[in-house]
C-alpha cells in the first residue's frame, strides 16, 4: 500500500509501518459552512454553503509507524518551501492537494524512539504532520 507526500514515500519500508500513520482528525471536519443570526424581528437567518478546501489532515505515528531520520529530513525540505502544493496519497487510494499548515505551530514534529547524541540517517522517529487541503496546482 502506497502512502506518499509529494516525492517522499512514507511507506517505503513495510517493516516500519509507514502506511499506518493515523489521520487523527478525519471525522472532525464538515464540508458545510454555516452561520446563524437573528434579524431585528427575531427571525432566524441561516446562511450556508459548501467548503471547497481547507480541510485539516493531521497524520500521527501514535506508536504504530516509525520513520528513519532520512525521511524526516526529506519532509523538512518540503516543509521549508513556502506555499508548496503537494499531492498526498493515502493507502486507500484517496489523494489530496495539501500544504503544510503553519497556523498552529510546527507542522512537522519528530520524536526519536531512543535518545542518541549523533543519530544516523536510519535512526527511527515517530512523526506528526499537520497538513491543509488546497486547490490543486494549475496544469502545466
């Protein structure tokens, strides 16, 4: 099962469970925006419409997926490109156009499984990615 963010294969090593990243806020979002207010006569005024983009996608290891430091470094490169729109492919085949969500702090968090002063490229970490859906980039 493939799980990729742009050019980074998150499930490259099946023994590390990268495809097991948990989408922790998958059901915390609604595709409908709604505002309610009262008119001067007391009537309820409701405005609503469909959201086109802006769905948060938070992917967490949560003890079930580990990533070598080399993958974390590749994700850092993507994170540091302002406005970069990236394809995200989930193991079930769904795809989204996303950006890193910097609005709530660090959009990439990594925690080493074991403390090491000078970790190598294969040193394992748990990660948390905060992404936000956006319009796909224009075709070239």
